[in-house]
């Protein structure tokens, strides 16, 4: 009964990021039985209640009574060990594709190496499901990581500057351009500022990677576990 009540609560509050069956999406796959925050019931309770610093996981302590939080933990425990869909490719070949043919390291960092324009992928393999990773490569606009919207600024002398949002309010806008220059603008000093929920990541990988290459790249990304 506790697991079923937890399942209902999960679908209402957690499925948006973790998927309706907890198999991952924007958030990690929770069916594996091992978690980046620790593997005890207390670890799970703590992260559900208080969130996880440095991640997109918010705190739900104000939304649920303590008993309800424990029911969520019970539900997650009932899913443990159901496994995951593993990539079938060659992760070593995928690494070569990532850094060379795909030039993904121009925008993404892994273990301190690479660019800062896109999200850090050091531990993406334990944060994102295989299905989510594949969709992100083939359709970068399907789900934009929070904080990575595109800003387009047109200056009063006619220059157009495009970059990734780093700040945005009623009076100013900050962005990082493709050369990783941080730029700040007062809205009153420019002709226009446009914010779009779209990615600067190219949508051409669908055509530039063969099915085998895509599977190799996914195997590499899934292997990136970082450290706790």
C-alpha cells in the first residue's frame, strides 16, 4: 500500500523529470537501485526532502508530510533492480567521435576538458536515460536544459550577437557567445533582446552520424559516471 501511494505521488510531482515509470528523462533513471546521492533509505529521504545542490533536483519537503516522503522512498525501493537499457555501441569509438568528428568538446566539458558553452557532461551517464541522450543528439530543441536558452541581441549599430543565456531580467541580459566571451547588455542600450527556448547545438547530427556511430556515441555518453 505504501509503495502504491508513493507511486501516485511520484507521478504527480516527479514524473516530469524522471519519467512516468521513473526510467529517466531530464532527471536520472531511478530504477537501477543505485543513486548518486547515496544508496540508503535515509539518503533518498534527504534528497527528496531537501533537494540536491548543484543539480536541477528541487526540495519537496514543503510539499509533503514526512510519512508521504517515506512512501516515495518505498516506491523507489520497489523499482530497484529493474535494470536499464544499455547502449550497444563501442564506447571507445564513441569517445573518438565525441572529440573529433562530432567536435562535441568545443561546447561540452568532460572531466575539466572541453568547452563551457553547453552543459557539463562529466556525469551525464548517471543523470540522463539512454532515450533522453539519444533525443538530445537527434533533436537538441526537444528539451532545453534549464539555463541554456538562446539570447539574440541587436545593438544600436546593427550588430547581431547570439549566445547562451547567462542572466536575464527586466533591465539587462547576459550571455556567453560561441567564443566563450561573457557579454552583458543593458536593454536600454540596445535595439532588441530576444530570448528563445532553443538550443545552439546543431541539429545536423541526425544526418552526419550513421546508426552505428550514434550507438557508439551513446555508449560513450552512458559510460560517463563522474564521481559522487
